[in-house]
C-alpha cells in the first residue's frame, strides 16, 4: 500500500498548465568547411529544455513566445550563446577551441566536477555504447568499455551471474563486487542463492543488477580508486558504478516539449560453439564396443563381430554396417516399453549429431517506451516502461512431463517488467526537488548446473557434452512411461540422461523490487547549498529448486524453496560550499552525514522423498527441513571534503570519512578513512605548451585513499541456533532444540583495511586527434578476515581472525584516436589496456594456505603467501622432482602418466593483461562499430575438456587408435642407485591410446589446466539513422535501425583444437573464485536487430 501511495503522489507532479510556445530551428556548421555538426547540445538557457543536432547539423526546438537565449555546446568547440529575439531561424558556425576541452564527470555522492580538477581516474560511458545491444544484463554491456574493470559471465544461460572486479581481488572472504548506485540509490546486487550454493549450481544464480533496464540508462561513471570512492566509506571499497537513468534525469535535455521514444529489439541466442566431434568411433574401450561412457570403442566401419562381443546382432544388407543390441534392451526396462526394444536387430551402430541437435536457438524480444515531458521552464517529468522476454539455448519441455502444475515449457528464460517515473523542478525561491520511483518484476528459470567431474553430477551439463557418438540421444525415450524414472543406455552404474535432467529438475527465481530516490536541495546563498537525499531499495526474491523422483543422483526427489526480503535505507545530508578567493583561488567542498540501514530476513524449506511424481509442493514430500534467519546492519558516517584550486590549473583535494558500524564490537566500531589527491594541468600552467600544435591538454595527477571492509553480521559473538526437527518424542511430538554455532565469536575482530596510491597522466594531442589516460596504482589490503580452524575439543571448529595481507599493483591505459579523414567520414578508435598483479603477501602464522573457493576436497582457489591471489591448487602427476613443476613426468609400468599422490599449485587464474580495440565509423546516417578483445594468460581448470578428451569424443582423438604410442616428455624408473634413490631413463614403453588419454586427463587435476588466452570479437553493429527529411510527413521525429551481434567469434589457441572451448565461464559463480569449469553451461552468441523511433 505504501508503494502505491508513493507512486500516486509522484504522479501529481505531472499536473501543469500549458504555456504559449513557438519553434526555432536552424543548422550548426563547422568553421573548417566540413558541413553540419551532429550531436551539438542546444539548450534554452536556464531551463531543462533542449535538443541535439541531427546528422546533418539541423535542430528544432520549442521555446516560449517571449524567446530567451540559446546555448550551443560541444566538446572541443567554443560554446556560444545567442539571443532568440523574434527570429524563427538561427544558424551558427562553431569554432574549435582547445581551451574548452575540459569535461565534467559524475563523482562520489553524485557530485558533478570538472575532470581536470580530479586527482584520480574516472571512466564515463554514455548511453550510445549501451543502446541497441543484445544483452539483458547491464554489467555485461560494460565489458571492455573501461580500463581496470574485469567483467566475466559465469555461463551463456539466460540470466546467469556476472562477476565484476575492479582493480583486482582485495578480500579473501569478503565481497569483491563493486557498489552499484542507481540515481543516488545504493543498489543491492546480491545473488541470494539461499543454501543452493556452489555445489547445487550457484553458477546459474543471477546478480540483482539484472533488475536494471539497459534501455533506461542515460550514462554510467565508474569510480575505481579509493581516493575516488572514499565518501562512500566501506561500501565503496571495491569501486563504485554510478548509473544515471532517464528517470534520474527526469526529462532534462528533452529535445521537445514532449518526446516519446519507442525501442523494439528482436534477437536470437545460441550456443557459441559446440566441440568438433569425431564420427569414427563409438561406445566402448580398447577398440571394442561396450556400454561405457567413453568413445574408445569399435570404429563405425568395423564389421568384425569380435569387436562387439555379445552385442553383435548382424550386418546391414550391404555388409558395411553393424546392428548392435538396442541401448534399452535391458532387464530393468522389460516392463516399461512392453518389450519393444527386446532382442531387436534394428539399432544401427552409427554416429549421431546428439549434442548439436540437443540445443535450440532461443528467440527474445525487448520492448521499451520512454516519455520525457517539459512542464515549464524549470520543471520536467519522465516515465519509462520496458518488457523483456529472453529464452536461452536449452530445449523446451517434452509433452510427457507437462501437467496442470507445470504449464511453462521454457527451461531457461527471463521475463522482466520495468516501470519508472521521474520528476524534477526548480523553484524561484532556490528550492529544488528531484525524485524517481521504479518498480521491477523479474521471473527467471534455469536448468540446474551443479558441478561435476565424471557422470556423478545432477546438473544438466554434467553429461551432455560428452554423450557417446553412437547414442541416439534425441530419438530415444528419456524416461519410463510407467513410473517416470530415468532411462538411459548405461549398464551397471547408471548415469542420468541429460533430457531427463532437463525435464525433471530446474531452478526458478521470482523478484519483486521497488527502489526510489527523493532529493531536496536549497540554495542558502551565493556560496552555500544544502541537499537531503532519501533512497530506498527493497525487494523480495523467491527461489525454487526441484528434482523429481526417479533420477539416479537423487532417486527420491527433492524440493526446496527459499524466500528473502531485503531492505536498504540510505540518507544523505550535504552542506556544500563554493568560494572564489581573490582572482586566483577557488575553494569548494562538502560537509555531510550518511546513514545506511540494511535489513534482511529469509525463510526456506528443503523437502525430500517425493510421493507423487511431478507434484511440486512441500506437502507431497515426506521429509522436511525448515530454516530461517535475519541479518541487520547499520552504518553511520560523517565526512568532509575540501578542494583548493589555483588559476584553473592546480588542485588539491582532501577528503575524510568516519564510519561507525554495528557489525563490530563497540571498541572497534569507529573507522576513519582519510584521502588526499592533487592534479596539475601542465598545459594551462606552462605558457606555450597548451598553445602548441602538438599538445592541446596535459595533466598529471596523484591520489591516496583508504577504506575498510566490515565482517558479516554476528561474527564477533557466539550464535544460538534453533531446530524444530532434531528430536521427536515416542508420542510423535517435535522437540525444539537449541545449540551453539560451531563458529566461535571473536570479540576482538577488527575491520579489514585498504589503502591505495594512484598516479596518472591525461593528455590530448594534435588538436584532439589523440587522447591518452594513464593510471598506475598500488593497492594494499591488510588485516583481512579469514577462518581459523580450531581443535574440535574446544567445542568449536573455527573462528574468524584478522590474518592476511594482499596487494594489487596495476597499469591502466586508455587511448582515443580520431584519424584526420577528409569529407563526411569519421572514425573513432578507442584502445585500452589493463594489467593487474594480485599477490598474497602473508596469512596467519602457522597456516600454509586458505581456501577461497573450491570443489572436491583440496581442488580450488587458495590464498598462499608469496603466490598470486586465487592460486589454483590440486593434485599433480609424478615427476622426477615433485617440487619442480618443470621436471619430467614419470610413467607407470604400463607407460602412462601416474598421480604423485600430492597436491600443489597447478595454475594462476589471473590474466597477464586485457586489451580492447573499439571502433566506430560513421558516414552521414550510417554507423559501423566493432569491438575486439584480447585476454592474455590466466589459467583455467576445465572438467569439460578433461571429459571430452579422456572419453575420446573430439577430433583431437580422431586418429588410428590401433597404433600404440609412447607418452612424450616422460621417463620411466629403472631401479634405484646405491643411496636408494630412483634411477630414471628415457621412456620407451608403448601404451594404448585410450588408456593414455584417460589417465593423462583424469588421473591428476593438473591434466585439466590450460592457458585461457583468447581473442574475441566482442561486439559488432551496423546502424542507420533515417534522414529527417524522410520523416517530415510522418509522426516520427527520428528513426534508427541497428543490426548487432555479440560474441560472434573467438579463438582460444591453447586449448585442444577440437574442443572449441570458450574460457569465459565459471562454475564458482559470482564471488571470489576464478578459473574453474566443472561442466557448467557453455557461452552464448547473440545477434538481432533493434528499431528506435521518437515521436
């Protein structure tokens, strides 16, 4: 009800009376003779009414009958003001003026400042780089657009999570995700797995910035360094992504009294690439057919009955093919199919395109409507609505599983509604109001993608990618028509049919979200302003996960529900000042207060032992486990900034914030974050430099910043757990029991501390043909919180302590180039380069390593002193010196690699560097853009590749398998010497190829580690804006059509060629893990078109 009242009140703001209008038009041209200038801002001075020139430099603007003054501005050109008077046509010529190249950017707490005054780096991304793209996830649209920002998808499934890391991982156990601030609202981006974590398929969990609508975004600023984010306190320790939406601007800059924009996008999604499968061999091992999960069996052209044993049923009429025992000719299926598959001779042993035929092409649509209206010279309103429906590449449900309770056939989709309104007004008494209200409803479904090594996984992709070539996956039943249990070819230890998994398990998310921002500002005088902002972000998310009865992994079935309510209230009160001291100095700053209150409550139930198949409610399950909890956190902060400027070319800024947090004990709650930065504009300070033909602008900057990381709530005290079903009396009554948590609270726990030094250079050269932005940084994280194991005899198993130190050192380089091409063609080139080196300096004394993320015992990412953050640790092959990874392998007696039985570092998941090359070529109304990305280095462990090669699926194994091989780069043991040490000689033992591949990829984790370097065509687009003369007799103000694609091509040269593997996936989901693929979903490529119309 409160939400409805708030929205209703906001609509009252749109009521206004009409006022007399007339139209002024004209053309803006360049003094260099190149013709009209597109994109020039034309604003009615003192109002929010404005427009931009079209591709030919034309503009048209509604103005008051009494006229006014027009302001013409464009970066790199001298701004002009022209009095309208009685004129209806105003043409102007604009001249280049390198002295006006200074930009303004959005900084901490939404304050707009001149970029030249900043002592730290800020990346700005306009809506032009985001519109007409085929992504529903705002974060993925930013990939490669800014230096220092590492953005990676967890898979290609619709709505899967996205990991965003700015300037490296700084915390071992805390979050490393940046803070999203949307129109001044701290935006919660949790994944909310609710106990359905990594082992259950957390890689499929979506981040809540999925709730944002990319079409509604006006601009994005990314604050990367601590000197830039200090005013956000602990929340800004990992960087801040400032998102301004069209509703946040509330119609500011609308080109008409009222403008309606409609965008319609249609696009298709499909698997980016499937492996190149060999079609020479089928099921079996050692060149003989059998019902193994491997493809080392008989060749498809092998007509020797001895190669098939008892499974041989005869030859085809032409004698070139073989009939074998039907896959479902098994005792366990006698009654299921009425003997249809018993002792038949019509199952032809041949290859099937089973994996390729499994996937589909998902069709998606995105419709967006935006309305911007100017109510008066100082007031405007906006409203937006969008509807997205996106379907992924997994096939729809089969008829056999449809029921009254299951009517949705799509197995992977997003349905999302976004609605928002914004209002702004400036009153003559100095009071201004700006507000926005947004509501989002998101529904999502995805297959389970739980991690797996062999055929042991419950996730969809645990088995699909290495289905035997001789198995007709799509042509045979996947479940029993009698009791609906899993049906598959495997004898002995059964594995789960991927189609049964798809049809009988899944995860759903339903999110209802409201977020709003109201800001009041008052001008106290010529030099002082006060601003109060109230932001609210609240949502409910419900997750359902189910597995029907009848599968070999969870044969009795499972159903779990999880519901979480999160509420964030943020209040900001700023007193701002701005003085000019004499003729040379300026002084501006802020004194402010901020409070952030976060509340979360969750409740869930996990039920097992399903009674009636396909009936998904807890009453249809026998065993139930209920759980619930809450987390509350409050942070209060006081801050102040002061920026002293001298003659417009030297600036010194000091900032400080003091926070008090509720998650630490009283003695440790107060934390101070100081920061200082300076910038020096050399081109303005040194006479002659800025006026030279080579240098237009050059600035150096340096900054120092600090921040802190707080522990999760309730880490400092012992927690009492309550359970309702641990004990049952003989009479059947359930006893409520209480117990103390296994974690010992640490009352001395303190904050994690982060400090960073940053230096940079910014330059524009050769009359703005080249732009350079260089940043160097050194970020140190100390007193990091880790879990310390305890002797169970203490009554506890662990406690949290401040015990580790990590550093991130990096280089960020951005280069903009505009080649001087004569005529109407313009080519904008953007290059960027990022290199970050994360190192674990120390951890708690006596502890060798701390696991960050992992699976299967010791395999995972670790913090190890002296090693890169997240070093990959796992089992290794035996070598002549197991402590030297460069020493030779030692083969076993039959000539294959063997496990050492030891664990060690097997890889480094952090890339050496990332480079992007973005291009936009425009000619009149035509625009062609493309983005290449190259990631050098960084390792990935891939269980998918291990399975494909060990089981003989891909063309990498399509050789004459009857020829024995000798394992390369290896030695064998030939006795021992007098001291009892082994003696090694060159390996000459011949071994069977199937055995060698199986052991080389399955017997040690290091066999699955590869260099993840990849070259990728990240984006490509072709857009055409119709000339306005074509639209003069239509209701449209503008029309544009864009054809675009994403991830259309990639080349990862260090992986086996036949695997076609794309390393941009992560089975550890959104978090601190990196470089592990435990058979998660592959990546996707997307392509489609977008039509944009304005009225």
